[in-house]
C-alpha cells in the first residue's frame, strides 16, 4: 500500500514537471543545466578508453624498437628511416619507406607503398601543405602527395604525419635513424618506470578539482524553479495533501527533470564527441571513436544523477515550511549556523595532515585520504559561501536605487545567489591550489641543460661523406643564421688496435676553435693540446711532437676502424674553457691544414648555429637547409631546460580539462541566470510599469551578480591558498605563493561571470516590459 502511494505521488510530481508552458520551460532549463554536467561526466568516463585507444594506435605502428639485432634482408623486410621534423613548434611524424620485397609490411592506415618522390600524408598535414601557411614546409616536403593516411594509422584527427618513398636506405642502416623491420607493432623492450608519488598526487588532485565544479553545477541545476515549485506544493496542501506527500511530489519533479537531463546530456555528449573529432586543444586531438564511455561508469552516472537530484531537493525542502496558504519563506529566515559548515574544511585538513612532509621519498600518498581531503575542502566552499553571503548582505544598506534593489533581493534570497556562484568559487579554489602545487614541484621535474642557448640555438650532425666546409657554407647562406661553427670530431689512440691511451681530436678553423678553448695566436696549420680538461687524462702523454698516433683505432669486439696514422707536428698549449655544450673540451685541437686528408673519413661533422631570432620562422629556414644538406637529418634545437614527459602530459591534461570545465561553467551560469530572470519576470515588469528606469534595473542585476561573486572569489582564494599550502607541505616543498597566478585565476573566474552577465542583458531587456504582467 505504501509503495503504491509513493509511486502515485512520484508520478504526480512527474506530471507537474511537464504541465503547462511554465512547467515545460522549468523542465527544459533544469534538463539543460543537468545535461551539461552529465555530458562532461560522460566525457570524463570516456577518457580512459580514449587514452587506451591512442596507446594502442601508437603501439600498432611502432617501427623503431632499438633492438641490438637487425633481421636479415628478405622479401618480407622493410627499411624505415625516421625523417620526422618540426614546423613552427608543431611536431610532424615522418617515415621514409623502402620495401625490400613483395611481402614487406605496410604501415597501418596506408594502402600501398609510395614510390620515391611520392608521399602519403595525414588529412591535417595535407591541409597544412596546401594552405598559404605551409609554403615553408612545402620546401622541406616537396614530394607529390598520392594519398592520405587512414584513421588506423593516426593517433589523433589533427596529427601531422607522412610516409614517403625512400631509396638506398641500406647504406645508412644503423638501427637508430634507419632500421630494418619485419612487421609493425613490435613492443619496445623494457618495463615502464614506476610513477613518482608526487605525480600520482597531481593526477588525483587534478581529477577531483576538475570534477567537483561539475557536481556543484548539477546540484544547483536540479533546484531551478524552486520558488514556483513551492507555490505548487502549497496549492497541494490546500487541497488536502500532507507534508510527506508534498515532499514526494517534489522528488518526482526533480526525478523527471534529472532523467530529461540525462537524455539532454547524452545528446550533448554525442554532439561534443563529433566536435572533438574536428578540434585540437593544446595540440591534443582525438577521433570520435575514441570517446566511448565505460559501460560501468556510464551506468554509475545514470544512477547517481537522478539519486542526487532527489536528495538535493529533499535537502532543500528541510528548511521550508509549506502550508496551505503559502510558503513560509518570505518571512525573516533563521540565521544559518556556522559550526557545521566549518567542520567540512577542518575534516578535509585532518585527512590530509597525516601525509604532510612525505615528499617523493616517503612512499605513496594514500589516495583515499587525498581524494577525501581535497573534496571536503572544496565542498567547504559551497557550505561556507551561503553563510558569508547572508552575513555580509545583512549589513549592507544605503546606496543608489539599483544598489538597494540588489541588496534587498540578496537579503531575501541569499541562498539562491550563493548557489549561482558556488561552482565558479569551487573551480577557482581548485585552480589556485593546483597552480601552487604545479609551480612548487616544477623544479623537481625540470632538468637544467648544460647547453648555452645564448651562444648557440641549433645544432646538426653532418652526414658521412659530405665535406664539412660545404655543409657549413650552406648554413652561412641561410637567412637568419648569424654565425656558423663547424667541427670534425673523433678519437686518437697511441696504437692501431686496443690502445691504452686515447684522446679526443677536434678539427675546425681558428674562429671555431676559440669557442671551445683559450688559444694563443692561431693560424691555419696549427695544432693545440688542451690538457687538464674534465675526463681527460691522456693528452699530456700523447701530445708529443713527432709521435705517431692513429685516428679511429680498432677495439676488441668492435668493427675494424680506419686506423689512419698521423705523426704529430709541433703542438702549442691551450687552456680549457667551457664550450657551448657546458663542458670542457680537452684533447687535440687541429686546424684544417694540419690534418692528413686520409683522416677525414674517420671523423664526424657537427655544425653549431647562432641565429638571429628577429627573423621570422628562422628555425624553419634552418630546417629547410638541413633537409637540402641531408634528407634524413633533423637539426636539434637547444633548450635551457627540459621537463619530465609525464609532468608535461599531466599539465596538458589539466589545461584541456580546465578548458572544458570553464566552458561548462559559462554555459551553466548562463542557464542559471536566465532561469532566475524568468522567475522574476513579473516583478521586473511591475517595476517598469511603476516607472523604474531600465538602466536602474540592469544595474541592480549587475550588483546582484557582483556582490556574491566578490565574496565567492575571496573565499575561493583563501581556501585555494590553504589547500595549495597543505599540498606543498605534503610534497615537502617550500610554500611560495605566486600572487600573479592567484590574481589571474580569480580574474578568469570574474571574467566568466561578467561575460555571462553581459549575455543575459538582452533577455533582461525583453522581460522588462509592462506586458509581462499579463497572466492567464
């Protein structure tokens, strides 16, 4: 009997949700708000499958395994050269293919091998090459496009990749730049490195911080139309229903709106999935087929959202007295209690406190305590903000008419105002904490380079058989190259095979040699000995005039070297100094005339370039020259520091997620603002009918938004700084506050609210008409 009564009351609530034009508008607004949150939740549940799909695609096309053994040539082997490049900071994956037989394996996504002078490209690269922006890149990739790489051969819809035909790659087979393979998709040997505890902490905090605003918005969306709902419930009390029945009817309304929100959310997700296939965020792109939510997680969302809607509605009704003659909400409300609101953040701090000081060496952080502690601190924002708004607006008074209208409205419904900005406050608090944590641990995952980027900006290895002077001259003629330092490098031994003494030899002109050592007077034909340099112990012994030494001696177990003999001429002494690589270069420094011609084949050439950074696309101009010098080459760009790949991927994931959450924040705030304006349309029309200026009403709406957002952002800053400090203490990192970043986070939050307010002005102006007083 009781179950039947419950079912009847819930069904009545569902009917009320879709009764009349007003009911449909309320239901649709609630469904849109809930649907936006559901769409982002579904996107989150799809992330694991998207990452797995990208990894599987990458493994399926693996060609360089860096194995110590090279398979023999057969009709089923393929020569592959890594010819990837970079264009304006965008990485381009490139391979040169030369099949050695009819059964050579095709790479995924490629129907047939391109011939020499031909290439197949990804759709994104084809679009770039055919655009006006791709003119410089076309000089580097002049091959004729004969096809496109299909989806199975790409990890993302915007990936830049190509395969081109190759010739005579066997002569450059080294297992590194050029390899022979029997199939694609071989696993790279070795086990993955264990995750650093601090990086795992970052991942946990990122997920909590990104998902908490979503939950807050869903909870706020199910309370849309609360005042109209309470009036309907009062009418039910008038015809004889009791309090329990009215609550069940209210739960039915919320249940109907949340289920409709699930439908809207599924539609938003499907639309967003298609849009994701054509979008690229922070150089990350996916295919729509990647975004398949986990069935278990999707089912959890489908159950959790309606349940949360019902619980939030019942929780909201706990302080509302619904009587047959109306709702006791317009009378003076009982002041909100503070004590239990403070318990939430204090409990969060208590959960995080045991892990303070662990750092990277203290073992794993307890993931349950981390998630629980961060959640309680952020939920504390949503609990404290209504109390703060109520306490502050109760003390506000005199001012302009627009100010008084806004303050009085906030005094009557401070809870509604707080709910509007709760989500943005939670997002800003989490963003500040994450910004502090990322900035604090950044140095731990950043390795400073020894490369002196003030002297050299790019470096290239010259291929064997090409004269170094010829390559250097090509770069000197390149626009934007200010200086070229060219060196031939190798090793000398005191005997032909298995020498006990060895030293480095560097060949270059006087200007180049002065960059790596302190020389006395220098002219072509001189030889210098630099002793006492780091890791150099044999130069003093070997650098004796008249002594015979050997270029490229042979060592046991290694291929036979050149073993070119050289009788040392007179040797001048030079002093070691830090070269452009950050180390001391010892050994013999030789000018070109002093070097025996037979020794050139045993040396490798390196070209170091100083660039004029004011020249547009100077690095791409250098890369074009490098491709002309050696089609298989790719010059190296020097950097002052390098970050951990995992740290960078987490940071990129945060930026992508934050962009999605920010879009949700803006859309949800706009829906919430429109819902509040719709609830007040009769009041606004009455004020206009009595002669209130539209400018005054518009300013009052702006004040109603500005006051809560200022209070919310202030609270968010305090909570964010507290959470950030605790997280830094957990990682044993000194607490430093980057106030510029804090102001930037709060400014972004305020900017989103200001933008939403401006977008809501046109509907506001349409509502401010006397005709709005008409009713049926």
